[in-house]
C-alpha cells in the first residue's frame, strides 16, 4: 500500500470521527450479533476461563515429599500416616488406624487425579476452544473494519471526481468486493460461535458428571473405611451438649412469710402445743407462754409485720392458735377491810 492510499484512509477515518464523512452501516441483525459477541468475550468468557484454570491448578498442584517425589497434598499426608503407623507394633490400635486412614487418603488422591483429568478434558478445553473462536472472530472483525474504511475512501473519491475515471471505478469495485467478503466472513464466524452453545452445554454437563463422580467415590472410600475401622469403639463422635440456660432465680416461686410460720408451727413438737393449751385455761396466768418468747424463730414468725406495732406483739393472722391473755384478777375482798378511824374528839371551848 502506497503512502497516498494511507493518507486517503486516514482522512476518511478523521472525517467519520468529526462527522463530516458518511460511514457505511451494516444490518440490524449484524449489529445485534456484534453486541452479543462483545458480551460473551468481555463479560463472561475470559473470566470463566481464568477461574477454571485457577481451580484446576489448585487441585492438581503437587508437593515434594520426603522421597523427593511430587504428589498431591492429600496423597503426601496419607503416605506420612502409613509410614508412621508401621513404626508401631502389629497389635497397636493407634498404628492400625494410622495405616488404614493413610491408605484411604492415598486412594482419594488417585481419585482426585482422575477428576482433574476429566475436568480438564471436558470444561477447560471447551473454554479454550471458545476463546480460540473468539480470537479468530476479533481478527476477522479488525480486517472488516479496514476493508470498510478502504471501501468508504474509494466511494468518497468516486463521488468527488469531476470526471469519469476507470481507475477510480475499478478500485471502487475491488474494495467493495473485499468489504463484502470480509463482512460475510465475520457474520459466518459470529453464527458459528452462537451455534457452538450446544457443544458448550454438553461439555459443561460432562464436567458436572466428573465432579459428582469424584465426590461420590471419595465419600464411598471414607464410608468403607468407617465400616471397618480397627478401633474397638469406632471413630469418636461428638456428643451434643445441653446449652439450655439454667432456671433463673426470678422464676422460682416465692414463699410468703406466713407459710414459713405455718411450717414452723407444724414442725414443733406436740408438747409445746399442749403447754400452750394449758396456759390458755389458766386464767390467773399473768405472763405469756415462755415457749413463744424464748424461741427466736417463733418470736420472729409471730411478730407483726407492721412497724407500727410494739416489739413483742404477736401476729394475728398467721393461721395457728396463739396463747390468749387471761381475764384480770378479781378485786380484793372488802370483808377484810380495816375499820375506819374514829372521829376526832371535839374539844370544849375555852
């Protein structure tokens, strides 16, 4: 391409950006497919491929063991268990548990290797094929843009020509053919990408089957080990602890003071009740029963709750018999009253 053609295309491009030149447009169907391709590539396909690559690398990463052999982490752990378990006696329960668990982990490591292979062959390779298709489409799309710019440049030159020039007409026909060819190629590639969705769905289903098989086989291996666990009591299982809150003191029923008095009165020996009964019949008893005044708990239970009463007063509503004060003593007999003094003697007047 000579310098003049490059300058003409640059002028056409600048004129389109400034709005002075007319740009050849494509159909609405073509524009819709272009929007879909942009969404597939920028928003989803690259991120899917990146995340899947990170996942497969993480589960297939190998570490160097003591024997300088690279194995998966779970396989290295199983080899270590087996090596240490064989150091114990044959009848050692702990050694047997280490050996069988280590061999099961080695088996799980082999299952994981098969899973990595299946996942890579199904979904990861499908994403790589889709990315390759997308890159081919982007290359064809850039080529189409160049062909369109060349065609618009030739068309603008043809329109600006003052007289007919067969070389300009020939160039216009050639650029138009190239543009239409590139346009058809891009449209065909977009249709192929859209039609490849069925293959992507099938590959995604294969990845799902591989993932389910991996977890099922690993679980079956662990369940088989648990059924033949060499320990006498089986694998330790966590017991559920009761974390229910203890009953608070506020929930306890409160016992009234009168009930305490009743319990105290019932628990008192019968001799005290009898003595209180005798005291009631003694009408000449001027003092309260000493049994009620000498016992501290009795005196506390029978005192009035009201602070207005005296210190030693009894409770009247306690519900059990209390000693009653006898009637007052009779008045002294007048029969033994001394005779009145004699009247004073009148003296004679001087």
